[in-house]
C-alpha cells in the first residue's frame, strides 16, 4: 500500500515508487453560474412576496457551498464540512455539496466518509467524472487498487481525454504490479499533456520495472527538465536521483 499524500497536496513523490497528484475538482464555474441565476430570480422578481420558497432554499444552499469552497481553499476543512453539511440538510440532492464535502473529508483523513460522499454524488449525477476520479484516489490511498482502477476506467469512459485520470490509472496499475498496462496509460497522459512531468516520471518507473533501462532514464530526464522549468526543484532532484540509481545498477 502506498503512503499517499492528502488531496490538498499539489504533488508528492514516493522514492522508488510513484508520484501521486490528488487534486480536487470542485465545479467552481457551474456553482458561480448557478448562484448568479438564482440571485437573478430574486432580484428581478417585481413581487418579492411571490418568490418561490424553493428558489430561496436553492440560493441559500449554493451560497453555503461557495462558503465551504472558500474555506477549503484556505485549508479550513473542518469549517468547510459544516457548511457543506448544512447545505445538504437544506437540499439533500445538492451534488456539489456532497462532492466538495468528500474533498474536505479526504483532507481530514476521513477516507470512509469521503468515499460515502463521492458515492452519494454519483448517485445524484452518475456522469460526474470528477467524482469517479476522486473516489479512485481515495481507494488508491486505502490500498484498494482494484476499486481505484474501476473508478478511473469509468471516468475515462465518460471523458477519454482526461490526462489526470490516465496518470492515476497508470499509478493503480503500477502499484498492482501491472507495469505494462501502467506505461500505456502514462503514455496516454503524456500525449494529452506533453508538459506533464509526473506522467514522465511515473512512466520511467514503469519502464524500470519492465527492465527497459534506457527508456526509464530518458523519461526521468524529461521529468527533471519539466519540473526544473516549472520551478519544482525538489521534484527535479528526485528524478535525477532516479537516473543515478539506475546508472549505479550497471
């Protein structure tokens, strides 16, 4: 089982194992649009007494979710959970509240609660790609590679061009000893995002496991170059160390 970072980490590198990026995908744009539309319902109604009570509840719920997202961005996940929970009480069908509370729980290490919320989000919206990816991330943290793989595969069926999902599917394959399948998904991620340093690094690990030393070195070099260019000097140094490790195994 990998000792993975929380979802708040922008990246983390496991020596001799894998790079994991578990980032949230709260649907900020749709939430802001929804809030704007609901606010317009209230502002444009010439007779406030005739405002639909359901519209007011929806507006209040969206505002609570927005507050929770802001608190999550600040790292105040306990307070964010309270806002998302209140939003769910107001509207038990609010997919954004469940999804973002799952993210907050993940950061708090409450992985089973996170799983429950991502699953509930998918009950409401079975095509929410982000929920499959994040649920897969939690399963990866729990060491359940089979379930992680199933969730990433589902996400990619819905949206095949998700480089992040391809990378994490590759990680699940790599962690379960399927380096051949892993390198295929890392390659897909690289083709979709040529500046994806983590995918190059991870493919280097897969090539190393497959005994393809020169290909592994080339990928570690590419990862080091990209990370240095992007200002991630620690990641670059780790990729260069992987090259030294391979060269010392001659």
